[in-house]
C-alpha cells in the first residue's frame, strides 16, 4: 500500500504467507495500510529486534507475528516495543500448532502477546483484532468494523431463514 503503514505483518518464514493472506484482505477492505515482512526470531534476531524498536517511530500502531514451531517471533518483537503484538500460531508438524500456541500464550508477565486461533482463521482474526485496536482512535475504521459485524449477522440470519424454509418442505 502507498500510505504509511499502520500495521506490520511479520512472518517467521515466507511459507507462512498462505496463513496471513486473509489478514491482508481484511486490511484492504478496511483501507488500513500495512507492510508485510519475513523475519525470524532465530535466524534474523537482530533485524527483528531493530524492526520492533523502530516500528512506532515509523507509524506502526499494531504488529502481527505469524510463526510456527517454537514461535518466539511475537515474544522477541513484544520485548522490543510497547506496541500491541498479536500472534498467529502456524500449524506445523509434529504438534500441529500446539507448540506455537503454547510458545505465544506462555509469555512472562510484563511482555504480553495477544494470540488468535491457529492457521488461516487466525490470519483473518488477527486483522480484525488489529482493526478493533485501531478503531479506538479512528472513526472510519470503527464504522467499517460495525458494518462488517452487521454483515456477518445478516449472513447468519439469512442462512437460518433458508434452513427454516428447507425444513418446512
């Protein structure tokens, strides 16, 4: 996006992109500018730390970290910034993402990482979570979030109405 990014989406590996794509679609729909990077807590720790330390000055307001296995990326980023950090556990073998989930939710006191569900649903939910944080100080995003929720409600109500008609036959 050409506008200055408000959200940074960081993946521990480019192979995590399939999971975070859903987040980017939400950001596009909500017109929230973002940046996407590949950084590793283990393979590029200095670059990850430097990014986190400079993020606020660059205009970033929320950082999303997608990582699998040991999943230390969110914690490394959170240790270097006071910005909100949202973690997306990436399912991988042999523990199907439980290892990543535990690494993210078991942060020590004082260094929080908010965590969403693992996998593709986590990509979308991380973006909605970031949007809700941004909506606290941005009326346009708040309005779009309310419209999104209303549309979700309407879809479920329409599905229920269809089901009720089918059951009557």
